[in-house]
């Protein structure tokens, strides 16, 4: 489970770094990139939950 948390921390760091330092000036494109990054984060959370439930079932 520890590698999953490391990857999740890296994804969060990328999300925060993008929003603080690498923002795109166009609001529409910036919103699209934020939505994509957030959906990747939530997808990874669901993957971690699925893998945890799978381990608990064994």
C-alpha cells in the first residue's frame, strides 16, 4: 500500500504545482486541465480503494 500512497502524494504535488506555478492564462483551457488533473486524482483514489478492498477480502 505504501507505493500507492507515494504515487498519490506525487499526483497531489503535481496538481498543486500546476495551480501555483504553471497556470495557463486562458481560463477555459485552465479549467479543462484542472478538471483532467482532478479526475485523475479521484480515479486513483478509487483504484486505491478497490485494491484495498481486494486485499481485505483475502
